[in-house]
C-alpha cells in the first residue's frame, strides 16, 4: 500500500508530532527523500525518535525503507505535462470533457451533504469579513466567490499570493472574521500559518479540499471535502466554482431579505453610475 494511503487510514491515530513529520515528508518527496531521520527531525525541531516511530507506524521496518518509498513517490508524482497526457489524444473531445465534469459533479453531490454547505453559509453570514485564500491557480475560483459574497452586501477579500501582501490584509483581521481556503491536492505551506493567525485573533476558518485525509495543523473549524476527480487526471476548477455557487444560493435562502436589499441597492447604484453589464437588462 502507498504511504499516502496508509497515512489516510491511520489519520488521527498518529500523534501531532508524527502528523507534522508526515506532512513535511509528503510535501516534497523528491527533497525530503534525501534527508536523514536526524535531518527531518532538525527541520521540525523534534527528536529523531519521532521520525523513527512514524516509519514504524506506517508499517516500514525502519526509516531507510520509508525513504525508499519517498523516492518511489517522487518518481511517480505527476507533472502538469503528464496529467495533460493522462488520456489519449482521441479522448480530448468536448463530449469527453463534459462526461468527465458530469462525473465530477455527481461525485461531489454524493460527497458533500447539504448541511455542510448550509453550515459554511451560516458562518459566512455571521462573519465580519471573509478572507479567501487558495493556490495561485485558484484565482478564478476566489474571484467568483468574492463577487458572489459582495453582491449580497457581505465583505469579502480574496487574499493575494505574495506573502507580504497577505500579511498586510491579515493585519486587519478581527475577532468574528472568517478565512475560507480552497485546497487542491495538498495544502499550501502558508495555509497553516494563516489559520493560526485567524485563531490568534478569534477569527474562524474553513477549508474546502478536493481530497480526503489531508492533515491540517492547526485544524480548520470546518472542513468540506469536495472531490474534483481521480488523482491521475487533469482536474478542472468546475467543482470549486460549483461550490461557490452552492454557497451563494444557501446564503440567499438563509438571509433572503438582506440579500434582496443588497441586490436592489446594486441595481439602484448601477442606474446612476451606468450599468455596462447588458445581460442584466434595462
């Protein structure tokens, strides 16, 4: 069994220190497979025995065998180019892509209970400001959700991707605010620090991840797993964008009068300053 699969089965059976160690090892197997157990421990400020215990907990005879597995994992990891070639050329048709997305939509509908969506929508409604975060290629998703929230009169800020600029925004975070983060395949290394910042000021956090079994330290206040498709395949942004719209509709039905007032205000102001979105009609 692969180390990732074993780790997901063990999940909360590992100690916090072992979870931190595993998270580091899986973050970049190509790099971490070159480290000794002592080197891994030094990076994390832990004792070497923690690394050795983790190897045993994962079913390996020792750390050397775990390192060999990390080497295999680093060689097997798919690059963007390999994912683009994951299907034969003849299968890259519009019909095939639609079938892929339809399958992903069906999976997410089965995987995410509506009460989880409603619970996150309620968090958003109760928040002062919503800070949105994700990897660089989530920019389109963050833009969709930011606008959906703003149209209902809610304050939403899509965090930039520069660490310094993120810090500038987080310096305005207050008690009662909310961080919503999208996680694709693996958590962004900055996410744990952002969640910690939120917790320190009394803000809450929620993560929408596309894989189950991911480890977050500290853990977010709410985790939604919305799968985008098999690991070996190209994964589009359709599912996270769909989740953004699902949140929009849940917010509207939980706060219909407030949402209507916000939308009418936008219409009134648009008539004054000029509405160049002709799809809205005259």
